[in-house]
C-alpha cells in the first residue's frame, strides 16, 4: 500500500529518495529547497499540509527568507531522530544560539523566532525564546530598549507614569 | 560516510547561499516590538517577576500580555509588596523595605498613625490599632500609606482575628466585617453607622468560624462543625 502511494506521488511530479518522499519548499525570496518529508514534518504547519495531502507541489514558505530557511533545515537535520548520536552533542550544537549579545546573532535569532512561529516548530521556538529570555535577565527597561533597538511607543504621559510608578525598572 | 559527506556538501551549499544573501538581509531592520503575541507570551513565561516587570515596560506590545494576565490592580496600581517595619512609638514615619526594588528603603510618613500598632494589611491598606486599656477599648483605623487616606472604624473591645472589607475603603458602599477565629459571631459595619453590628451564626448549630473572606463584593464565612 505504502509503495503504491509513493509511486503515485512520484508520478505526479514528486521526487523520492529511496522510500522517503522529498518535499519542495520555496522561500519568500524564491530559493528552492528539497527536504525529506520525515524531517520537514517537525514543523507542525507542514505536517498539517502533508496530512491533508496539500504538500504535493511546491510549498511556499512566505515570510521566511532563503537564508533563514537554510538555518531551519539545518535545525531539522540536527533534530532528526538518529541524526546526532547523543543528547550532549546536540546541546553543544544548540548552544550556538544561547548568546545573542552580537547584533548578527540577535538578527539570526529574530529571523529564526519568526520562522519557528510561522512554521510552528516547538523545539526551535523553545530554544530561541529561552535565548531571548536569557539576554533579558537582569536588564533594566532602558537597557532592554537599547539592546533590542526598540523605541518606546508610549505617549509622553504614559511614559512618565510608567517611570514614576516603576522607577526601579528603569534604573540598574 | 558517503551520506555524511553529502550532508556536509549540502551545508556548504547553504553557507554559500547564506553569504550571498547575507548582504541583502544585513541591513533589514528587525522590529523586536512586533514579535507575535504567542512569542512574547512564551518569553514572558520564562522570566522571573522582576525581569518580567521590566520587560513589560519596554513597549505597548510587550505590555499587552501583562495587561491581559495581571488584572490584580483593580483600577489603579497598588504598588509593589513592601515590608513595613515596626516604628518607634512616637515617630511619625515608618520604615518600609521594598521587596522588588533592590535594597530600597522608604520612609513612609504616617502622622495619623503615631502611637498605633500595625496589625497587618489588606491590599495596600495598613490596619492600625490603638489600645486604650483604661477604657477597655481598641481604636481601629485603616491607612493607605501610598495615598495618605485614612478610614476610622468604630471602636471594638477585643482583638479580632481578621478584618475584611467589600470595596474601596472610604467609599460609602464599602462594608466592613470583623471576626474571631473559632468564635460564633461576627461584626458588620457600614459607614455612618454608629457602631459595629453584632451578628451570630444560625441558632442551634454547633459551627464555629474558621475564616472570612470577601471575593468580588461577596462575603464568605468558612465554618467548621465542632
């Protein structure tokens, strides 16, 4: 039964590698990636499409650039069951996302957060949110604004009230 | 081995792509204040209270989650937990240690309370009692050290276990109740009444009072069968 399904799929334009079906993902900026279905279904969104039989042609991954999608696929590859021999090695590999003190790391984590949220990849989302939480720890409100380059969008009155009420949060 | 090599090649392919694309996306502005609600929620959940409060002051979207979840301030901020230290009998200020603001000491002025004892607090109201042993009465009042408002309650003749109120003290529709642990009666007072009104549990029961709370404007008495 499963062989028949695979054969069917390949005849309708899908590529297969052995018995593993390959999915075609296209990033927002037009880059095309071929990914094993077993790996890509770490994304709950893609898994839903596969289950609903909507993954037969190229899957457009809007809002995610090719550069970010490549990082996401790298994440999937590392987190495929059996890809990394032990938990320790995986944690070591994941640790590259732990610090976001550099602007470029921060940008990467931002892109990955958006992609993980859009594609619904719980493991990646957990990793990125905890990196952000770690960076936030011990920072005052002003330091957080500077770190993430956020301009306060409270009006003058609200901002004054906030500063008055939570003076401690703005000092360190 | 072969497979491994293929994978490495793939990575190199991506990193080549990455470099090519890098320039293009380097200048793209990442707007952290526009993180999706679910992501903000997830980040907030892993922060301790102190960091969380700083975090929620950053911008409106980072605050929206706090407003949704922390509805503990009725219509105005009650401030953050403070530990009030016993004061010198004749002093007009009391020393407060803020539990959140690092090593911060406050000198709260409370002239109206001089000579009284702190008998605990409800929300941001301190309960102050002044015993007059000669007349066998205890004068009670509620003081809000942050706003300076004070509400005098009628005298009582013995220490009760707990005082609760239904609304915002000082408002006309606020009802006050006093009770003693393991007693069979409780006192009710409404503003403008001369004295506490003594109420008893239903006659013929052996129940005693264990606790008294006010939740959303209703009083609940917890009783226990003896």
